[in-house]
């Protein structure tokens, strides 16, 4: 008997999001995703912070797709300095 396995072809989409890595004084990095404010994560190293961010974004998108919710558009944050005179 010969078994034929049907492989379902799935189209994978790549989502790109701007991520902010904030170095902490005590070490490690806080991570935020401006387009998805629900995501806030952390990593002991920059590499770990990147992996944690990717995992959090993936989980968020998978959940949104299952719930038929829209995927947010990426937003680039404006970063600048403000001088305050006291």
C-alpha cells in the first residue's frame, strides 16, 4: 500500500515592526513596539531582547489573526531631546 501525503500549501507573510530597545542602568533592555502598545518585554542582553520582541509580536499577530482582528500598521516613533531650564 502506498500512502500519499497531501501537504497543504500555506502562504507565509512577513510583518515588520519598529521596536525600541531601552538600555537599563542595572543591565538589560526594556522593549516596546510603538504600533502595538500592548507589547512590553525585556531581555538581559540585546540578542535576548530581540528574541523576546519577535516572540511577543508573533504571538500578538497569531492571536489577532485567529480572532479576525486587524493587524496594526507599523509606526516609527519620533525620538528627540528636549531641554528644560529649571
